[in-house]
C-alpha cells in the first residue's frame, strides 16, 4: 500500500489542491510510513488553511506527542478543543480533552 497509495493521493491532490480530505489522508499515510515530521508539517499547513478541521488537531497532537514535543501537542489539543466546541462536536471534544490529559500525564 504505502508509497503507491501516497502517490495516488498526491495525484488526486494535484487535481484539487483544496481537497481537505485528500490532504488529511496524505498526512495519515505519511504518519503510517514513519515520516512523522512531514506528516506534522502537512497537518499544520492544513490547519492554517482550515482551522475548523478538528480531526487534524487530534492527529497532529498525537504525532507531536510521539516526537516528544509534548508542550506543543498540548497546545494543539487546546486549540482543537476550542474548535470542537465552536462546531459543537462533543465526541471530538471529549477525545481531544482525553488526549490532552494523557499527554500531560506523560510529561
């Protein structure tokens, strides 16, 4: 799957650079491939363009936690929680808050 899937996703993105789902999928593929820094950059860029894309906050915080950038991950969780609250996504809000607590416990 890996690089073939990533290449397919990049081709789709070339057709529609504004497609948030494809951008998110590319970041997750990069994460799966172990390219954590690149995945984090992609999610950060996605959030710059679409700050209300709540799933990206969660995934970015996970990646930053894995990279031992815990303070940054906690900050991302807090921003994600604000966005989840703003769009009234209670499930995402609960998940992001739980991740934040887990990160703080590990610190």
